[in-house]
């Protein structure tokens, strides 16, 4: 199992708008691609020096190949929409994780 983790710091001035967009549009649309089986959104409990609020969204997929298909077929449009809506009020970075075992 592969976890595609997107960590985002969002400025307080657009926080509420971003949260609505994430929960009611962005995450559901990413799941609707059929490339992810689930998503989990969590708040990062560290205060950033730059301010804002930081969240992590973890999307679960079956393989690295499926994730690569997402990158090629879907990711550019999703990223473009986020930049268009929130610009420099949003800073995101992405991490790929491989699940080794659950306990």
C-alpha cells in the first residue's frame, strides 16, 4: 500500500474557505478519480514560525504505478486549481510513503 501525503500550510485569511473547498470539493474529486481507496485529513499540531495552520491529507492507493498514473492524468489540474484559488496563501509539499506493516 502506498500513501500519498500532501502537507499544506494555509494562511488564516483564507483558512475557512480552503477548509470548505478541501472537504466538499477537492478531496472528493481526487477520490472520484478512482485511483485512491481512502483519504484522511489531519491537523499538524505544531505552530509554524511563518504562521498559518498546517494540515496533512493522506491518500491511500494500491501501488506506485497507480500513483504515477494520478501524477500524469490528474495531478496537474488539481494543483492548478489550488494555486488559482489560494495562490501564495497556500504552501504545499508532497511525500510518498510505503506501508510496511500495521500493528
